[in-house]
């Protein structure tokens, strides 16, 4: 360390601090006792949770290319072909050029690439005007 009145660089202080730190020995604990702790190794779930791709918010399941041109001034209007509630196990499939109204937690229909939040739309039931495009995977929680 310099004693000539010069300031010690942050990197030098950091190196001194890190030199005094040693990792703790890993300990096996139950779930009730792990709040605020850090994992010593990766943990894998025995099954996927959620077990299916689902909507992260209320909105409309769409294909990205179908809403890419949507803006506030020039919304894209799509026919709404179905509505999927959370827990609905019906067989839905999103056709190109359409939207499916979807609730938070509902299973993402095959063909859907993103969810447009209801706030970006006029909330339509038979047809929906979408005022912003969505990127692939928007508001989607993957299995």
C-alpha cells in the first residue's frame, strides 16, 4: 500500500478484502431453513413447473409477425377466435392472422409466439385492435 499521500486504487482495496474471504463449507438444509442463503450447486426440479408454456399476463396470444407493424397511430386489428382462461384444458390452436384472448396462467396455444398485454389493445372480444408489436416470448412463461 502506498504511504506517500497518494490515494489507494479501488482495485487494491478490493484485492485486500477478497484475500480475506474464504468460502463457507456447503451445508445441507431443509427448505424451511434456506431463506436468504445462496446455493452451493445447481438444483434441478424433478418435473417442469409450470408444466406448460403459459401467459404471464391477461392479453392476446399472437404470432409476432402478425403484430410487428402495430403502432399507436396504426393499430393492427385481428379477429379473436377463442378465449382461454387459466385452468382451461381445451384444445386451442392459433391460426396465422388471428388472436386468442388469454388470461394470466392460461396454457399458451400452439402457434402462439407472444402475448400482447390487454393494456396495449382496445380489449376487443370479436376483433382486437393492437397498438404495439410484441417480441418473441413477450409475457410468456415457458415450461
